[in-house]
C-alpha cells in the first residue's frame, strides 16, 4: 500500500454536523450553501480539512446514518451541484472536504432493501430463516425470514459475509460469496462517484463491523486492504479515515488514520470525559486528566498511544477529536470555557491529527435536557446536547438561521452570555484567538506536527513534553498551579514562546511552574523573531 498522503499528516480537521452549522434558506436546518458562506471562518481559523457528517439522502431516523440513496445529496442540504460548488470553493481556500461514508447498513427505505425483502435470490442484506438471536427482526416482505439491524430497526445490516461457518447456521455466506462481493463493489462505486466530484476522501462509519463473526476482525481487515489497494491505484492522494477506535488494527487493515473514540477503550475519555453530559453508566466516574481539581492522570492515554504508535509504525496516524456528534463537548457540566485552553494546547501540539468539532473553538457548551431529535437519544446518552446550532453572532438565533426559534433543528444555548464567533474575533484574548494561534504555530513549526517526535518529560500536573527535540510544551489542566523539574539535559535558557506563555515560568534548577489552566509552547533555540 502507498504511504498516507502528506497533506493528511499535516491536516487540522474541522468536523461539521451539517444540520447545525449554517442555514441559508430559513428552514431551521443547516445546509450546503450555508456552509459555503461560512468557509471564510474556517480559512481564517487555519483549518485545512473539513469533514461533513452524512450528506446523503435519508429519512433521518438516525441523523443521516440511515441512507436511502448513496448517490444523492439529501434535499434539505441542497443538491449535488451545491456540494460540488462547496468543494470547489473550499479548494480555493486551501481546504479539502471529507464525506461521511456509511457502508455497514442502509435505511430500510433504500430501494435495495425493499427489493431484497421480496426476492429470496437477493443476497444484499444479512438473512436467516429463523432468528439466531433476539436482535434479528422479521423481514417485512414476501421472502420471509429475518434480517439483522445494526442499531435501530430501520438500519438493516448489509451482507459482507461471515468469517466462520457455523454448523447450525448453513445460511451464512463467506466474505467472498457473490452477495458480499457485490457489496464490496458497491462501496467502490459509491466512493468513486464522490471522489470524481472532488472530495478528498471519507471518514468511514462503523468500519470495523462489516464482516460478522470475525475473530480479530481479520476478514474485515482484508476487505479494507482490498479497497485501499484500489484507492491507491485509482485515486492516489485520497484518504480513508476509520471509525474503528483501534488504530493498531485499522491502520494495518488499510486505513490512513483512525480515531481514539469515546466508546472504544478509555483513551479519549481518560483525557476529557468528565462523566457529565452524554455518558453511559458503565463508563464509570474516574476523573479524567483534564479535570479542574487535578485528580486524573495521562497514563491511560500515554499507554494506549505508545501501543498504537508501535503497531502503526509510521504507516498512518491517530486522530484526536475535541468531541463529536455522539460525545460531550469539551465545555460540559462543571468544566467551563476558561478551563479548556490547555486541552487545545495539547490537541494541537501532540503528534496526532487534531479534529475540532464545530463550535468547540469558541467554547460552545454541551446542553443537557434537549428533546430527542432524529434518533439522538441512545439509551442514557443524550447526544443531542452536542448537536446544537452554531453560534455565529449576536443576531437572532446567533446568526445560524432566519427561521423562528421554535423551528430550529435543535434549541440554541439560551444563556445571554453564550459565546459567538463575532464576539470572540473582536477579543484578542478569546479562546478563538488562542486556538487560531495554536493552529498557526503548528503550521509554522514542523516539530509540532504529526511527524515530529515526542518525549514526555513529566506525565502529570503539569504535563510537559518535548516535540522534535526543539520545542517544549507545558500545560496545566487543573485550577491550581503545578510545577516539575525538567531533565538536566534540557536547556531552557533561550526558550521563547511560540504560543501561549502567560502563566508559565522557568526557575532555578530547571523547574517549570504552570499556573492553573495555563499553557506555553516554546522554541528552545534562538528566537527567529528577534534581530541578531
């Protein structure tokens, strides 16, 4: 397989939940022309890749993750022409566009499913004559039998085969059977259609789940390696990013990058999952590292990071998000906007691909108690709290939409002090300007990017690490000051701040002290901004 594209290694990704970003036509739902009109914000911020949640035609029983036509843009977002115009306008600003691909299941309203439900010779979806478990549901058609939904009943799982035969289930098909092979071909066809229209690649939903009864996901991995070989040949320079949650598996399986996810392992939650907001009881209430009382530790994350890095061995990248449409925002519950700058300093100086969830750059907060909207409520998880409309300015509906407030996709933050892009752009000390400065520092300093080395100097409060042997990062996620003694081989006598800095002090004996919620990024050589 070809190496990961260089542009992905250097990417700063911005994740747009399209329903909630910008509404151009006053129906209360975000759309593509609205997003195009806001591209200058992303360019000003410094991001170079934007990932859109699902844009394909859908009944929206699960926020668009129930597709009924992979070759059409959902009418509420606009048209294919609108998407192509957005891709072109983004490209003019140096921004690539990634789409969300949902290959594991469709909507039960997809023509594929309706035809399959009446045709016993059609192998498009998983089928059994009797239900192997309570998860299987009766087929709503003439063929009879049962189908397997992936989540909601309206999301039938496509048939990519079973990795192992079962003597009591002779209906199982191998991954190389005609039905599963046809679905692989369909993925290629869908990808090619949108790649031909200029998109830079895909974030692949539930990438780990395609082949069933698949020990170590070996057959699923081979499926993706086959698709990656095709992609490298047919569309070199395009990217595949997995929703897998295990980079040590997904990148050898053919993906260029994969996320640390809140729902897989504890790596991401150990950083900033504060057990408030959208939270499952089984995740527990152990303090995260970015805890204002300083009760957490980075060790869980660091151990997972080292394991992933060793397995990946330079073949791809780990993606770290601030949040996403399923997980609580950084500003959530007792964690306020003034507490999160160190989280951005970490995200934008660690050797991974940083992903900013829309609105996090201004400190939009997770809103509890909102209505279940398009399947957003998943058991105890109130995912809707992270999907509220973007806050652009001080006009009605914070500039998101001209619709009546009760017609918005979700209610907006009712706080009179809610942050907006316009207010924070006017305030040089705002979170928005800090995030922009950190992105600029990452852009200007290769040592801070995904390819630079990292050496952890103090794994606690403060968290201190060296990037590329030339840049020191010191950050303190807790409210009280913290200090550490730096190694004797580290010379900070010529340290100069490239981002942050107030609240960080170097003292005798190699001691660095970081005030509460402060951070600093320092070059350790001569300061290129000073005349010699």
